[in-house]
C-alpha cells in the first residue's frame, strides 16, 4: 500500500462506505453506510482498510475495503 493511501484515514475516523462507487445504476451508486475505520492494512495488495459499519441495516458489519470506497464523513454532506 502506498504511503498516501495508508495515511488518508486514521483509526477511529468516521467515513461513508460506498460498496458500489462506479456502478451505472444510480440507486446502487448512491448506496452508502456510515462506518468507522478500525485500522489500515499494511500487507494486503488489494484492500487498504478494515472498517466497522455503524448502521444496523448492513448484515456484514466488519469489512476489508479499498480506499476508493471511502469518503470523509461530514454529517449528511459528502466531500
């Protein structure tokens, strides 16, 4: 993982997790879940972070994700 990606989010940062950021369907593309960053993954070439989804609606709350699926949380506004 590059240093830029590794340092983008810190442990305990609140983020929006977008499972389908590049989907052509607007309903899937706009699907998002509020999550907290648990830690950065150092030794994985595909995944960048481990997150925990705070919202009750998601069945698998602990996930390994790529940085492209995360956006800074600023209330309901998205950066």
